C-alpha cells in the first residue's frame, strides 16, 4: 500500500509540474531544449543565412506567414533571397519566451546597416526537438513614435 501511495504522489507531482518541467532530454527540460534549438536555428538561418546548418532543426516546417512559401524549401528560398539582396542583414533577439512546445522571440531585425529595421515577434512550435510550425508578426520601426517608449 505504501508503494502505491508513493507512486500516486509521484504521478500527481509530474502531472502538476507544468509543460516541459517534468520531461527531461539530455539533462535539460524540454522547454530549455526547445529554446536552445530555436536560438541556434535562428542564428544559423537568419544571421548566417546557412540553410544547410539550420535545416537540421526542421520538421515539416509549416509556414503561416502568407508572404512566405511553405516548408523547408520555402525557407531555403527566403534565405537565398536574404543572402543575395541583404547580405548584411542581422537579427538581434531581445527576448525569448517558452511555453511547452512553443518558443516565442521578440526580435530587432535590420536588413541594411544604418536603418531602423523591424520589430518582429516569431512564434515556433516544436515537436520532438524539431521546428514544425512558424508564425510571425512584423512591424516597421517608425522614425517618430507617438510615445517615448521603445519597441524593445
């Protein structure tokens, strides 16, 4: 009876631990692993513009941005475009948020030096350590703001 009680308490603890907290992969929580995957993917894809290096992190890669082609081949085309037209583009991640299989980035992306760039929120859904889906919202940084707050 005592063993049954211990097992029941352990099961409850795992159930209420929250997403990513109970599950471990290579000594990390799933949330930490997902965060690491997205950060490395983002650096290799958006800053290095290296599809081959970034593609190891892709699953089916369903793209929800209506201006971008779907799947890994869509990403490959976008990175080739960036490399050709905006070779100096750079994205600086300002904040990272994780929630289970979701990783959300708040990014300052500048395509050409000495321009204001865009404020971007990127949302990634992962499954088994691979990026399955991507959404984003892009907002140009205006010359003048109606308030004194920054976008970051």
